[in-house]
């Protein structure tokens, strides 16, 4: 419906349906005070329940052990605390929203308000001026006159996006093309049997006695420097960075392979399995490794299992031992791709 009054005027009608002249139907709560009272109590109960859930949230946060897991079909082992916190906070906000909707539907004024909109087209003099400006610009730029320039410009603009399509090629690969899939790229690092583990930055080899219980060292393969210089980029570093952590062997609950530790020293990838942030925040009492990006937490005493946060996979473990000179070495490469999940990951 269009109002032909000049721009800026805002005529409004109350209690009138613009679609059809349908008589306005009153709600039960408009006519029955008892029903209105009932609605008021229902809505207040929702807000009250929401408050109770917040209290339950706080109590659960302070009392439930965050290492307690429950088994849920389809999802598998899930942290009990995570479930309780999610349910209480989710239901609490849901009840506030539902209560607000019920309040608006049952008790707030039920009057239709129509605001007429003004004419959308521009005044004729403004349209004429815009058309004149366009014509003048066309003449002054010579766009119509210089035919070859115009055509070559159109050709250049049409071809310009095509390189983007070629860049998309990196998102897939095939054996025939000879390019590596993400799976192939991330499944292998430069770690191999016998590769010495050295301290990141100093490249000093590490002996088991250098690492006290509770200690953590950021480490890389001894050959990293050489590989980096040859490749001219940091890809090998990004994939092979690890952390070494020493704990009491009695504290180790599980590992990703039998005997992958050395006297309580375990080595795990430093790259978060969520979206790949480097991690080195370690809590020695719980043996938890915390990612600063989105708070994924991994239990290094339990095969790098995810105990909290959005990461969906264990932190990959590197099997380690010592060489004849007593320095820590890798016993193999990782047995799974490092870093975030991707579509080809099994
Ligand atoms: S990158 Fe580690 S939790 Fe997101």
C-alpha cells in the first residue's frame, strides 16, 4: 500500500489490518483476568527456573571433577562436566527467550500498527540529472569513442578472475597429476627412526636426565635446520614441532603405542588437532596440555585424549627411545596425520 504524500510524512493507523479488513480477535488473556494471571505465573516460572539453572551451573562448575567421563551413544566418551555446563547454560538462555516470547504473545498490547511507506522513485529532476551526468562522463572519458580500448578492457576484466580458478587446484589432487593430497602432506614429517630430538632454537640434543619430572621442552628433529635451508620455507618446522614432557611412569594411563615413552618421558605433536595452533601450556599436576586458541585440552597421561574443547582428535604421539650415546631419539614418524582434521583423514 503506497501513500502518495510528500517524502518524510509518516501516517499511521492503529488497529487496522492492511491486508484485509479482518476484525481484530482478542486473546483469552485480554478478556479473562484469571487467564492473564495464569500466563503471568507461567512466564515468571520460566525466568525463575532460568535463575535456578544458573545456580546449578555454578555449583556443577565448582564440584564436578572435569576428568569424569560418561558414555553417550553416537558421541562416545564425553566429559560429564561439559554436558552439565552445556545443558544448564543452554536451558537457562532458552527459558529466558521462551518467557520473553510468551510475555509478548500473551500479555503485551496486541494492537496492529501500520506505517505507510512513501513513494520509492526519485523525483523526475533527480533522475534526469543522473542520466545527464552519465552521458557527460561517457563522452569525457572517451569510453564510447575509443573502441579498441573499450574492447580490450572488457577482455582483460573478463579474464582477470580466471587465475583464481587455477589457485583452487591446490584443494584437490589426483595420482595422475603428481601433486600430493593433504593426507599425504600431513601424514609424514621429517621424523624417522634414529632422528635425534633437539631443543627448539638451540638445537642441543636432549638426554633423559636433562628433563626432571614435571618438566617440558619444546623440541624439533636434529635435521630440521638442514631441511629448512634446503626447502627455503618453514613447512618442515610446522609439521615436526613436538613437546617433550616427563611424568612419573606410574601416572601414564595409556599411550598410542606400547612403550612409546622413555622412562616417563612422552613426546607429542605441538600442533593442536582443532585448527592447528601451536601449544605449550602444560599443567604438570593433571598432565593436561591446554591450547590457548579455543581451550582444547589434551591429557598427555592418557594417550593425548581430548578432555575438553572443540578438538575432535587425540594429540598425535611420537614414539621415542635413546641412542647408543644416551640421547633421546625418535623411534619412528607419527602414526597419524598431525594438525587439524581434513576431509581425507581416516
Ligand atoms: S586451535 Fe587449539 S583449540 Fe582451536
